[in-house]
C-alpha cells in the first residue's frame, strides 16, 4: 500500500466516514489581506457579514488563537508558504526583499507530488518579482488592467474580479494546455484577496449595510470566497478539497495610536482567523483553542496529504491536535515588525506569546497578561521583569534557530512603481534613513508613532490635492527628523505638483546627498529633465537609476523613448525589449514598442502589441485608434471599425475616430457614408484642410456633390498656423 493511499484510508477511518474515491485531495488556500479575527462573525463579531467564512467555521475547524509571523503582507505570506520565520526565510519587509530560490515553498512540494499549482494575487506587493511564485504552474499577478491607484497607493484588484479569474481557472483545471481532457491531477490553488486593506473603497450598497468601511470590504472579500466555494460545490469537488482560509495580518483601526498596521505587534494586527474545512478528515464545528503559528500551515497540510517535508520547517504538524487525538501543544508564537526600523530608523520590535503571556522586546519592554488584559492596555514589565527575561530567552532561542536556517539573501526586486508606492506608504525607507536619522535611531515605536501618523496625514492631504497643507505637515516632520528621507521625497513631489520643479529638484538632491543609491530619486530627476526637454540629463539620470536597480522597467522604457526622440529606432527598440524582458506585462513598454513599429509601417508587428496594451489599459484612446489603423492595413476592416467605434465611445468629443472610420469606409467603397462621418467629425472640431484635400483614402469622397460644401465649411473654420 502506497503512503498516500494509507494516509487517505487512515484519515477516512479515523473520522468514521467512508473513504472517498479521490485519494489525493485538492488544496485551496485563501488569504484575505488585513483581516483581523475579531471582525469575523464566527469569531463573535455580531455585525459581521461573513456568511462564507462562518460556513467554513461551522463545517470545519476554527482556530481561536492563530498568530501571524509579521503584521505586513510579504513577510507573512513567505512564512505561510515556507514554514519558516522571517529571520530564516529572509523576507523582512515589503518591496526591498525577495524570497530566495533556496527556499522550498508549499507549491514546490505539491507540484513535485503531482499537483497542478495556480495562484491569483490581488496586489502589487505580491508580484512575482518577490519570488513567491516559485512552484506555481501559473501565477496571476498581472494587475495592469486594473484602475490606476490613488497617489501613493498600491495597484490592486477587487475580490470579485480575482474570484472570477479563479473560477475560470477551476472550470478548466482538468484540461491540458491544448484544452483537451487529461488524466486527473489534483490542484493546489492559492487565492489572495486584498480588499480589507486601506484605502477602503467598497461599493455604496455594502457601505450602507456594514458598520464601517473596513467591515464593508470584509463583506466583499467574503463574497469572493463564497463564489469560489460555490464553483467547487457545483463541480462536486468541494468535499474533496482541503480548504484553508487565513489572513496575513490584521488592522489596528486606531488602537494603540496606530491607524493601520505594520508597526505594532498587538492582537489587532497579528491575531488572524484560521479556518480549515475537510469533511470526514477534520471534525466539523470544532473550535481549536491551542496556539497556532503561520509557520504551522505547511507541516500540517503536508501531513494531511501524507507528504514529507514538514520536519524541514520551523512549524509543527497540528493535524492530530485539530482532530482531538492529542492535546494542543504549548507552542511559542513568534512575531516581528521591522517596519519601524526599515521605515523610520527606529527600533525594531520582536514579540513572543507563550502560555497566555505576551512579551515584546523594545527599548521600553512590554509584558501583558492576555487572559486578563486581552487588549494589551496594562504593561506589567515593571512588576514582572523576570517573566520578561524568561520569555526573552525563549524569543532568542527562536532567533538563534532562524539564524542557523537562514537562507541566502535574494537580489533587490524593486522597480519604480514598487519603490515609489512603498516608500510613500511608509513601508520602505531609503538605506541612509534606515542607518541613521538624527535623534530617532533606537526610538521606541510607541513614541515614534506620532511621526508616522503625521506622515500618513501628509500623504492623505496630497491625495486630495491639498498640496500646501501636505507641505506644512512634511516640513514639521523634517524639523524634528531632518534626515527623514521618506518625508523629503514626498515633499519633492508636492513641490513639483505645485509648479515648482526647481524646488522639487532641490529636495531630491538632498535625498541623494544622504543616500546616493536611491534609484527612484534618480528616475524622478530624469522625469524632471524630460519635462524640461533636456534629453542628455534625462538619459544620465535614468542610467543611474538602472545602474542601482537593473529591473527598473520605467527607467528602461524611458531610455527607449529618449532614443526614439533622437530618431534612433534601433536603440529605442533595444531598450523597449529590455523593459519587456524585465516585466512582460508593463503596458507602457508594450505601447511604445507598438508605436515604434507603427511609425515604421510594420502594422502586423504593431497590432498584437496594441492588443496587449488594451488588455491592460482598455481606456488607452490612442492605442484604440492605432489598433484600428493596424487592423485596417493588415486586411481586417471589421476589427478596424470595432476599434474606431470603441475609441469614439471612449472619447465622444473627439473627431479622430470618426475621421479614421471615414477613411475606412471610403476605401471600402462607401464614399457617401464616409462623407457623412466627415461632417460629424467637423462638428466635433475637425479642421484639417490638408487632410481633406490630400489624403489618398478620401479620393472617392472628393468626387461627391456634397464634398465642396464640406471643404468650404472646414476652410471657413480652419485654424491656420
């Protein structure tokens, strides 16, 4: 008997249920970003609208004491999928870190066991450049077609759209790459929803039904969960799927002075829901009260599937405890936050929970009795220093074990959008700032939270276009911490938006004086030079940017544009191709390469690139028009007309789509329709006399009786140089 069959028989018999025909179950893991446990109905929150999560709790195991390894997305997910703590896997923050190739992920283990593996992520912070994609056959992180994010915010995809993409994948997972039925392979599917993350932007109907905007976004994410569960049930696969739902971290919502998350290690940000459903193998309606860590997920899932590898993690197989076969082990729950250090140069925080007591290693240490003080309001360290010392030794044991397991560091994966958004969010500070901010190094985050909140206020003011007020807040921060490069970088942008490029340049140069390896700042200086028409200076700055961050796609693409402006087509094409090699989905690089082919008259090469651009940015008016012209010139008039019609609907005030459609109709042999379209174009501002008189496409129109009147009308209104 093989080990997988034996495991399946054992699990089925242990729960008193007949063994299903599916020997190897599917695995579905859903992570909901920024979801605190106490805002879920199953965790006792009355106003919650979380029927799908509550169903999982009723039909499976609900973990009442699950703790995340870090209150920030990328490190926490890295722990979830490797079974290692951040000091071991090496991902300590968003943006500046990538998971090492030496890490072994759950996806890699399941792929090796014959699973089809697929991921759908909903935010830039989990882009494949951070290497959580290893082991997945498909990793859907192409967010370029989503709405442009607010200033300083991260590009993301709403839960309904992510859920639909996951459902479409489920509808075809049993087929091979050619769409043919193939021998059944179980799937491992990871779906990440971002919705409860700030800024909260749930639909109005959800806002009306929910007690807060945060809860409204949780309700939207819950609907996404329900959509996926319904599809599995429709396909008869739900009960043959091990479903795990959890969160990467929570949200402070103002507790302890923190508005969102990332700095503190209190319950609000590290206590997360954890629900497991697997009928017949896990008992339904069970509440597991023992301590659980994010690193326990990998060994527990592997054990449930009868697969090896769990012992190579820092986690514990909790399957016997979940099933009531053993007592819950007394596990120490480790968490860390380096955002205060990485984001502001303050002291990092390290935390440990054990036996109902919480220890936080900080300049001002903290001890809490979580049983009598669940909201961590009474610091007992002054009365219990020995208890703090004992817990700190436990903490050091975990850190030492992590150092022994530490994976080699991966290269920085940052590009322009990543750097700019993460630094502006306060998720990432420049290296020089991390090393030293005068008067702040070693400051306890409990004291420094006021500075962090003031920076957040400055960002929000800038988002609303209140530039002068934002500048006031930023200068207040810089008065206290003059080497706060995050604040200074935002100040530079604020100065630029207020029409002061010289002031912006001055602030950016101050940043470089503190930290000359700021690739984002070199790129911003390049953009300033481009706006002023100084191509040589712009090229120098963009080259400096990619010298520091070779995968900086926007800087690479801009170097191509500079070569195009110099009429160096070969040089431009080379740079555009480098940009697309770094990020195949980068729409600006795709569009610029398409424009290059279009200008050469290579329409067959340009058209598929315009199509790719429109898949990511369907509102690109010029790309629609150019795609129409390419389709026309490659012999597809129907597609050309469709593109022109889409452009006309997008910009009903523009004459350009109508003129191009008129040319199409004229060369198709319908000059009368073409004339009518030209008259409509004139009503929308068409004044190009030379085009009417000389465009070869309009030759047949010029023979119509109505043409002289049109020409006279256009001449009479023509704007001449």
